[in-house]
C-alpha cells in the first residue's frame, strides 16, 4: 500500500501584496516541521514580515504521483544585469521563443506583471508565437503546486549543490518547480527570477536545455520578480492548468550538475552548435 501524501501550500502577504509562497508534497511524518518552517519563512522574509499567512493542507492520492528526474543544472556567470538579460533572451531563442516575445516578457517581469505593476502570485502564460498573455487572472497567474523531492534526493542534491555554494532553498525549490513545469504539456520554456530584493539570480529552463541558472537577472534591492511559462501554439490551457495545479510530481533522481561557466564562453559553444 502506498503511503498517504499531503500537499502543503503557504501564501504570505504584506499590506495586501503578495510576499512569498511555497508548495511541498510530503509524507505524514514530515508535515509539521515543513509547516513550521514555511510560517517562519513568511515572518522572516527579506522584503518584510508577513501580516497575513495562509497555510493549506490537502490529502493527495499517492497512486496519481508521477516520478521524474530533476532537470540538468548549468550555472552561468554573467558580468551584470544587462548581460544576464541578454543571456536569458538568447537561451529562450534557443527554445524557439522569438527575440521580440522574450524581450517583451522580460520587460513585463521587470515592471511587475500584475495589474498596477506589482508581482503576480503565480506565473504568466505567454503564447510563444505572439507574446499574448493567456492566464485567466493577471494578478494570480497560474501556480504550480504538488511537487517535491522524494526519498534521499534532497540529501543527494544538497551534496552536489554545496561545493558550488548553491545549496539554498531558492535553488532547491526552483529546480523542483522548473522540473515540473518543463514536463508540462505545451510548455516550451520557463523564465524566472526571484521577487526577493536581495536574491538576484534567475533561470531559463526547458525539457531539452535543462535549468540554465543566470547569476544576475535584476538589480540589488529590486522587489520585482516572477515567472513566465512560454506555450506552444494550440496548447490546451485547461489540461495545462490541471497538470500544473493538481498532478502530484515527485523527483526521485538528481540530474547532472555542471560546474559554473562564464556566459560568454558558454554562448560561444551554443553559437558553434547552431
Ligand atoms: N507557480 C507559479 N509561479 C510561482 C510559483 C508557483 N508555485 N511560486 C512563485 N511563483 C512566481 C511568483 O510570481 C513569484 O513572485 C515569482 O515566481 C518568484 O518567486 O539560484 O526565489 O519564490 O538557481 O521569489 C530562482 C533562482 C529563484 C534560483 C526563484 O522565486 C537559483 C525564486 P520566488
Ligand atoms: Mg520570493
């Protein structure tokens, strides 16, 4: 018999604005500690202490779980914000996203993609061919949930990230989210950077290209951040949202973790391949 699993979600806000969110998928014995940790995170957030924290806990059918491997991780160092954003556009182009659509989407994230210029709680859905936004609610966006590391994958991942100085919750959770999203029907690529004012890194992830981590995608102190999922023409939005929001996904294998390289060097290898 399969052990029951719980989907744990946290959403924190401050003065009515989204501050922080998280989602875990856990066995019964891990629920309490994870819930305490998420509440603490909301109260100790670098952008301010939350004045409202909501936790939700739901039992999930363990028979529905999909087991996947984490994406390959390639850390890329950029010289600054401008190079980071050029790198993101180039990596998205490699995933089939036209330059104009990539640039428009980067600009939206930089300005705050929610109506009124704030951060969204979830991700934008972007039509890869036109750049049109397809998410039903531009403030909420679409949130991926019900995903986590399983078994000793967390320990193994930590062992491999630590020597690179990358063993932190941002990287772990982003890899898990990006892995679920990259496996979604219709998703060509994801672009992300943090909304935390002191966390400047982001990534472009796709099923083929893996998780390309870009060391800087925004300026220090900038509170804007977010995610965009780029969709192939004809993507079934209902099926996509159902997968992202409800299909439980556990990662039971670590992917290859490459040593860091400079974007300029890596870009040259991409150019040679093309
Ligand atoms: N589903 C969809 N969108 C989400 C989700 C989710 N579960 N969680 C967050 N977002 C969106 C939302 O708009 C947030 O404002 C934005 O993403 C950023 O969330 O070093 O920390 O939790 O390799 O601030 C990436 C780099 C860090 C990690 C990402 O995101 C690394 C990060 P944050
Ligand atoms: Mg954040």
